C-alpha cells in the first residue's frame, strides 16, 4: 500500500509540469501569433498610407474638367469674327453704292422731250437776295460760316450734289429739257433753278432758290 501511494505521489508533479509546459507553449504561440498579427497590421497601415493618392486623382479630374473651358469660348470668338466680317461687307457695299452714284428719286419731266445732262461745278458768286424783304444779304447769313465750302456739282450720269445744304439730303437727280434744269433732292424736294445763260448744253449763269433766299451762280449779272 505504501508503494502505491508513493507511485501516485510521484506522477502528480509530472502531470503538473506537463500542464504548465502546455500553458507556457500556448502562451508563447499566442504571443507569437499576436505579434505576427500586429506586425502585419502595422505593415499594412504603412502600405496603405501611400495609397491615399485619391487627392491626386481628384486634382487630375479637376484639371481635366477645366481644360475644355477655353475651348468653349472659341465659338464666341468665331461669332465675333463673323459679325465683324458682316459689318465690313456692309460698309464696303455702302461705299460701292456711293461710287456708283445710285439715287432713287422721281424727277418731274416734260413728255416727249429727250433729256440731256452735263458735267460742271459751280460756287455762288456772292450775291444773295432775300425775296421776303427785297433786301440783299450775305452768304454767311444764309449758310453760316461754312458758306465758302459750298459747291453745286452736276454729273453726266444725271445726279447732283449740293454741299451748300447741310444734312443727308444734299444729293439728288436732275434732267435738262428745253434749256430748263429739273432737279430733285433725295427727300423729294424740288430745286428751283432759273438759267439765264447757256454754253454748249451747260448753264453759265443761273439762280437757285433756297427757301426765301435767291442765290446767284456764275458771273455777276
């Protein structure tokens, strides 16, 4: 009996050592595993930090979105160029019409008489009568300070210009019939002309009535 008790007592420490050894080994393995997991997580966090390249991607997208902006302004520039071209063509057309001397006015004419035309320019000779008072007046009083620049010009194409008259209606059309000049401004106002002398189909001396003022052209009569 004593021998059996001695054997049982000797086995107990051995079992305790085995259990302790298992616990220690398990603790060591657990610590290694925990350390390994922690190490991997730490390495993983370090690797994921550079992966925060999202701001770079956002900047790239933003830059890409802003690039088409200048291209959107190109149609406006083209439209501006096109409009400028249209304005230029209109201006050229207006000048071209002036060069052609096209004037659309209705000039009173005598039936059955062939009209004639001439080419000459005239300036007032300085004599002016006020038909409302019967008094003589000066060109300055009638036409202002620019009276000395006034010229009455007749063209062979049946048009005339009168720079004694200010404004846009200082041009018109005319015909000559039976030694009479029939002339009309572009505002459909007739010019009253009385010719006292002709030379080769062109007047030498004549008068023009501007309102109530009778202005003389050619040599003083």
